[in-house]
């Protein structure tokens, strides 16, 4: 059964589980949209985000970008990565046959959970990848209280 048909049947039945999942995805991806570059269309670098017991790790592909062109900051529980990749080849190109490399401004924004140690975030640009580690606050937050 095609997904379009399934979505149509669920809509007819009033089953909004797929629409609530779609809303969750839309909210996540809306947080990824660039917030600046009003005159220039920003691009978004390919990124992997994964979690371990002690941290959230972000690996962003930034080949050809100088460390001075990258800005990483935490603002209101959002990790914001901004920067710019300039085309350093000053060759006149009359006829492109293929153009897949993005140049200009980029931005990625990631919502952070409340239990992160934002003062201990580390970032390293290595072999064309930006590696960001956001440590978790490992202090116990929930306590069972004995009732006497």
C-alpha cells in the first residue's frame, strides 16, 4: 500500500498518529532552518548527531572551511553553528557541467536538552569535519524520598 493511500485512509478515519509524527518532524526541521542571511540563501552542511551515556556528539562536514570562518555558540538552549565557505578558485567558469559544492553562508541550529553542561562544550575542526561534544550533566536529578 502506498504511503499516500495510507495517509489518506488514516485522515478519513480520523487517525492523526501520522500527522502528529509529521508535526514532530516539522518542528525538528524548522529548528534547523537558517535564521540569518536575508539576501543570500544559506546552505546546511551534512551533519550526524548521536548520543552516548555521557554526551551528545555532533559531526558536521565542513571541507574547505577555515577555522576562522566558523562560529559555534550556545544561546537559550540552542547550539548554533554558523560560518562561511568561500570559493577560493578565482577561475572564470563559463559553462558549469556539474555544481554540487555549496559556497557562502551556512547555519545549523540544534535544540539542547536541559541536562547538558553547556559551559563544557568542545569543538574541533579536524580533517574537514567539525566535531562538537556537549557533555551531559551527570548529577542525579531525581530522588526517591522515603515516606515515614
